[in-house]
C-alpha cells in the first residue's frame, strides 16, 4: 500500500459519503414536495438532472485532485533521483 492508493481509498469513501448525503437530501426534498402536492414531473426531472450533474462534478474534482497529486509525486521522485 503506497501513499497514492491510501489517498485514493480515502477519496472514494468521501465521494460515497457525500453522494449518499446528496441523494438522501434530494429524496427528502422530493418526498416533502410530493406530500405538499407542490411538485411537477418536469421539476422532478430537473432535480434528478441537477443531482446527476452535481455527482459528476464531484467525480471530476476528485479526478483532477488525483492527477495533481500524481504530478506532485512524480516531481518529488524526479528530485530524489537527481539528488542521487
């Protein structure tokens, strides 16, 4: 287990937690709206699309962070090799 794998695992767990939280919040909001008869099918679709977009955004952010970390680690490795 190297550092990258550990960080990846932590990130995946964080995404899961946040995704589940977003999902739960969305479900509660939708349930409330249905109970209040406030919701339209179009609005429901919009909410679902928004949820999907926000999850995709989060995944992209994590991918970007992962790429940045890989670059930093490569730079550190190169520096160490130059010292040797």
